[in-house]
């Protein structure tokens, strides 16, 4: 279930499926050789897909892999583990729309400038995301945001100002 916030000042973007789709054709041994693991979800929620921005249902196949989510030339370059569902439908969110995957989690929200330098950060309940995003974008030097799961620290998605 996705919930609209009523404000179109930002847009949440998922990772592109095309980047990960070829991985599902690899054998478990080939995945393991690349530091990746094929997983089967055994609870819900608990396996957040970064392409669909939905939690996998029990029994769904995913790949757990290391991903560079903040590919900048500087001290805030960042990477970490993410899940991608085998049968993910890429998320297509309207401006201001916040997926349930984010609304149900404790989040770490990080604001970066155009050079990839951290300008602000907050830990919030996901249901408060829209209000905090608007406040963080009020800073003139904030170019984009990243949302992470606060406890494990895993990257969820990028948030940009809406352009119309």
C-alpha cells in the first residue's frame, strides 16, 4: 500500500531493475563468487526491495548484494547491502508519494549538497518523512536526500525536489 502525502515538493526514486535483472540468471555459486546471496523471504516485512520499494512476501526470491548508493568522489561515498526481488516491478511514485516500505520503518534521512557533502541528517519515524523532507529541502545548499533504515543503516532510496 502506498500513501500520498498531499504535497508534491519531492519525488522518491527507486533503483533501476535493469541494473540487477541479469543477476537472477546466475547460479548460486556465481553469485557467491561475487559476494552476493540468493535469499528467500521468510517473513513480512523484513526484506525491503530497492527496486519496487515494497517488502517481499514470504517465499519470494531476492538477491542480497553490496551496492554503491552514493557514488561521489569524496568522504561521503557510501555503499552497503540491499535486497532486490526477482519479480520486482519498478516503483513509479507520484510527486510527494511515500511508499509503505518507508512509512513503517525508523529512518535515517541524510541531506547532501551538489558535491555529495553531508549537510544535515535526522532519525525519524517513516510516517513523518514528508514533513521532514520539506524542511530539509528548505536549506538552499541541499541538492538531494537519501533515506536509510536507521537500525541496520541500509540504503533505501533517493529523494529529489520535484520539478513539476
